[in-house]
C-alpha cells in the first residue's frame, strides 16, 4: 500500500484512517521513527495493560512450569552464585 500525505506546520503529518485502523494507531499512540536507505520508516509501538503479556509465548520450554516465579528466582539465584565464584 502506498499513500501520499502532506507535511503540515511544525512537521506534522496525518496518517490516513485505513492505515491507523490497520496498525491500531490512535491518539497518544507512540511510533518509532527510523531512517533506512534514504527512507523514513514509522513503526507502531504496541502497549500492553500488563507488560508481561508481551512476553507470553516468547520462550519455549521443554516442559510446562507450574510456578514460573519460583523457577525464575532459582535461576537468578544460581546465576548470582556463579558470578560470585
């Protein structure tokens, strides 16, 4: 999809409704601006009510973990012990 927009006063642009809806961009949304090979790229930043939701499914485990907090604490404790040696 290619759309042309005009840069207004203070460098503001208006994203077309179709694009805002497609990428869930609304008032107060945040966008990352990157330059790439002579282009300006806008990347929407997803926000979560519970930030840990963003991590859900990002790690594959050999077996299910019933108590993830306990496992995480044990892992951190073992790393600290290793570092102290």
